[in-house]
């Protein structure tokens, strides 16, 4: 029995087994979270592998993004198109706790890996399905990659980015809808496992890129009649007029921005500026206290935007706010980044340099927190990956292994679950199961 306070070396999900039928980002990222927590995550891949293996790959089959999104897992290569392949999964299923899948809606049913089929075999299974648009409604069967979910949900317009042709541009920093869906799935799976422990029943979990993208836009998607009458309804009508006259995407963005200018009174203290040394600084003052501190640092004495009777919709106040932002920009350009960071931090104003992500692995704060974790991959050699998204004092989270070679664990997984050697050889010989170079 473990002594009180003794850490579980294998994490809080030690003993939990996950079958992951995944591709691209959302489900693979969720699987990483579960694996970091100690779950044994077996990624079920077709014999040719997850198509994302070769995305941006220098070494065939081992693109950097695939490695990042699949570290900590084992790979079982199997042909689900064949009845023999599905029978292998059905034999494994009773000893697994979680199924994670993000195939296009309808594909799980066609492949025989849907919830109803699995529940009949293992009623305690926790089955989590991630789709683009959900499994019901008029768009249920539509394919949904991140950029599609971001566009449909309105998140793309919220980012207000335009490409070189003047058309809509996606969120280039990360597949935000994918990752948010992955986070949501992981949280729901853990909740379902707790419910099963208490009540003995598994269940189906559904999330989607659409649902996740809407969740992080809660305030702008939310409807509330008093607020909407002042800010939302008129804006939506003006946007419809732009569409009717075939206005450009930039016009649509500008119309939306003008309608949201009531926030302009505070924008000077919540935004980015260039400093004297060519670096960039952001201020993040969101409260009257931190805005007042920013005003003192910047020498601004004529701003009454925090007064109780201030009218943010008054055109004169909006114009004054824009002029004030220009003044702030001019002041910030007079000193280098490090001086501004020290000054603003000393005054209690939230601020930060604008960093380049490719440099963050060596950032002093990242290093101090131990966020990067060292691994050794059998093909690519030493690597440093971004570690778990949280820390836990009693049940440590960690990345347990690098991303798997396609089919590297097929023999082990089948052997662990009762397949005899002659059965395995028959599956290999028949092209139902794959191993490296096999």
C-alpha cells in the first residue's frame, strides 16, 4: 500500500487504457494529455499510418508536428477495412477503459468502431468522439479541419486577419479549434471515468471543433437583449448591408471594428507597441487600478475613461481615445524594451515582450519551470518537447516516451491481451496487422 504523500510515479491515470483512433490534431492532442497523466494510450493506425505523419516531414513518417502530438503513445498498425482487423479490436476492447476517436461523422459506423458496437462489447467503455460539426444537424456529415471550424464559428472574423489577396486568413499561430476540442475531450473523459468509478457505467462523450470554437468566444456569441441593443444588433445589421452590396472582407472587418469601438477608451492600455530598440511590448491593464498605474508611468493626466459617468459611445471620447493611443505609442518608442518592462512591472502594470515562439524553448522562465522535457527518439535522436500542460504534486505528470514508429508496438499490444504467437503471425502474414519494415 502506498504511504500517505508518496507520489505515484506513473501518474493519476495509471492503469487506465486508451484506444485512440485518431488523425491530424484534436484527438491526438487529447491522447497526449491522457498519456502525460499516466494512461496507456495505444494509437490505432492504418497500415500506411496517420496521414499527419508526413506533414512537413524531413524524415519520412516523422514530421515534427506528428512527433509533438503523439509523444507518450504506443502504435498498433491494423487494417480496419478488413473484418479480421475489426475482430482484433473487438478482442482488445474488454480490457480498455477509453476509446478516443476523431474520424469524420459516419466513418466510425462504417468501420464498425462506433459507440453502439463498442458498448455492446464493453458496457463500461468511455467513448469520446470529436467531429467538426457534431453528429446531428444539417452539417453532421461535413468534414471539419481547424480552418473550417474557425471560419464557420466566427473565430476567423474575430481575429481580423487578411491575406495578401484581401481574403480571410486563418489563425496561423495554432490550430486553436483543434486544441480547444482536445482540451475539452480530456476534461470530459476524466469526468466520465470518475462517474464510472462511482456508478459503474460508461458513456459516450461528444465534442466538436464548432463547439470548442464557440466556447472560447462566449461573450461575443452570447445573446443578452439589453447589451445587444446597444452594441450587437446595429453592428449585425451593418454587416448584412456590407454583404448585400458585395463589400470586401476588409470592409466587413472594418464595419465590425467600428461597431466595437466602445472598447477604444481602454485600448491604449491593452495592446502592443514598438520600443526604441526595435522590440515590441504589450500592455495588459484591464482594471482601473492597473490602468491608473499605466497612466502614471506614461504621464497621462487627461484621461477620465474610468469615471462612473464616462460615455464610451460618445464619438468625441472615441476620437480622444485614438489620439491617446497614438501618444502612448510615441512615448513607448522613446525607451528600449527592458527599461519599459522593468518600469511597468515596478508599477504593477501587466506587460510582456512579444516573443517569437521558435525561441521559447530557451526562455529563462520556461527553463525555470521545467516546461521543456528531454527525450531520445530511436530515429531522430535527442529532442526537447513541450511537457504536460499542468503539474500535480501527488501524481506527477510527464512525457513517458517519444512518438512511436508506425506499428512499433503491435506485437506487444496483441501479446499483452492474449493473442497467441501463431495468431499474431497469421495476422502479420495476412497483412491485417503491421510492424516496422513488416
